[in-house]
């Protein structure tokens, strides 16, 4: 296996418990950027699910 010395890594993490991660000291140590993404409203969530083309229309409703 080759050396990872000059490699880059992108790690994405999601949580709804940011305060818990902060209390453990994980957030500051593991991630250099924190970005808040607001929750989707019902209509936007429906559009996302429809756009995946994996759910029947009745299941999306």
C-alpha cells in the first residue's frame, strides 16, 4: 500500500446533536468548518424525495 503522507481527505459529518459533540471536544478537534443547514420544510422534502425517483408517489405523500 502506498504512503498517505501527501494525500488529502475530505470528511463530512452530520448531526442534530452539535452540543453533545462540543461537550466531548470532538467538534473542534475533528472538523475545521461547521456549516448550519436548516431543516427542510415539508414541500421541499417532498421535492427531494420525488427527485430521487425511487419512491412511489403515494409513499412520498
